[in-house]
């Protein structure tokens, strides 16, 4: 899976399942403030990530994720490391 395919999939589920407006999905968008995700959304987001990308998310992985770019980078790095294994 390419980085662009991963980002497209992320955009798709954020818009469809979390009702985030597509135009707000810019790299510097803050997940909480700009995209409106709360702690319950984060729990759902973990489930969606695990289902769509096939890796387990640890709660501590989210401590350094603040922006949409951080989130995409995290998923891309995990998918790429899983594919290398």
C-alpha cells in the first residue's frame, strides 16, 4: 500500500465515520480542536485503524499525535514496518 493510498483511506474513514469535513483535512489540522475529535472518538479511531490497516495500536502511541499530519505519519510508519516484517 502506497503512502497516498493510506492517506486516502484515512481521509475516507474520517469523513464517513467521524463526519469530519473533507476541507478540514490539512496537514496542520489539530485532531481535537480543528477536526473535533474527542476521547471517545479516539477509542473508535483505534478500532478503525486496527480494522483497516491490520496492526494493534497502543494507547501510548497517541501521546505524540496532535495534528492530522502526525496521525498520517504514524499510520504510514506502522503500515510500512508491518509490510517489512
